C-alpha cells in the first residue's frame, strides 16, 4: 500500500474521514500531526529509521508542507468545506467547551469573532500555502489576496492528488476509492454538534464570518466548480456511490464491523501517547 497523507483542515469532516482511513489502513503504522509544529517534528525525529519508513499513513493538522520529507512526498488528499459553514462549525465546537484552550472566560460570540484566532480567518487557504505551522499568518501578510488564492488553488490542483468537498462527502469517497484503489469505503459520522447547545448566529455574525473568509470563499467556489465537473461526468461511478450509501446505512451489517474497527482504532491512538506511531499488525 502506497504511503498516504491526509491533510486535515479542521471542521471539514476530517474526524469522520479519519475513521474511514482507519478501516482502509487497519493494522498499518500511522503518524498524526497535532498542529503543534515543532513538537510534531521532534516526535517524528525521535523515531527510529525503521519506524519512520514503515509509516503508511500520515493524518492530522499540518499544512501543505509539513517539514517532514516522507510526509511531504506522500500522495496527499484533503477535504474543503464552504467557509461560513466551516467557521460556524468551529465556533459551535468551541462554544460546547470541546477545546477550552481557545477561551479565557465565558463564551461571547461577538468577542470571539474579534479575537484574532487563526482558525476563524481563511484557514483553508493558509493550510494550502503554508509550510510548518498551519495557523501561521506570515506568508499571507506578505502577498495579496489574489496571490494567496491562486497559490492555494495551484497547490490544490497540482500538489494534492485528490480533494473532496465536505458537502459531497460520499461522492468524495468514491473519487478517493477510485484514485487509491480502495474497497468501498465505510464510515461513522463522529464529532457531531450538540443540538441542545446550538449557538445562535445573527446576520451580523454571518456577515463578519464571510468578511474574515473572503479568500477561502473564492478558493472554495473555484474548487467546487472543478469538483462538480468531475462527479457530473458520465464516467463517474454511480454504482459504487449507491453501494456506499447502502452499506453505510444504519441497518447495514457492515456498519457494525466498521464500528468495531473504529473503536479499536481509537483505543490504539489512546495507548500511543500524543498520537505516536501505531504498531503494525
């Protein structure tokens, strides 16, 4: 199995997709980026040469260039998401207390939108052009908005082997399966929002989110046009798409198999502290 890297942009269904990867790469060594650049580099460098070479799957939060050669040379796939929807999902995640490090007091949506937190502004573009730190603004501050967009699109269309769209999750999996010679993918939707604690977004909040993500919006529109042109072609595998939808239904016996493998995958990651390399089978 060829080495693969999943460039996980936060709040683009990446946690659910990682479960899908767990099914496809079950028993293979993996390395997960945590988003802390230097700590990730140090953790990787502490591994033996043998362990490094046996890594079949890289996942987690790191930009297009991670600073680790074998990860940067791996076949790379990623997901994009409509930017306002992505940021709303991120804010919901924070408001539920799932990442308390982002808050210094009670959650206030207006204040949070003005906090300057990198995840709120053009994160998808930055992750497609940055090197090392996925949240760094340094490169974005030295180039124009159009240059950042064009650079991100160039990397998406040329450096990334295949990309998906979160809103077309099943169709994206079919494209990945064809490109990577996978069996029909299975997955469990995870990291869902708490419907009892929904954040109320007023129009001023939506307008501010859109303003903060103007480059991401242009990136997403261009990427979606290309994506739709692919899945609307006559040779798109609708047969596999229908099988995928059927097999991922709640009544499918295969779904229980995936549940078991997903639980095992999560246990393996807990055992290996800080998402260390997983043992081979």
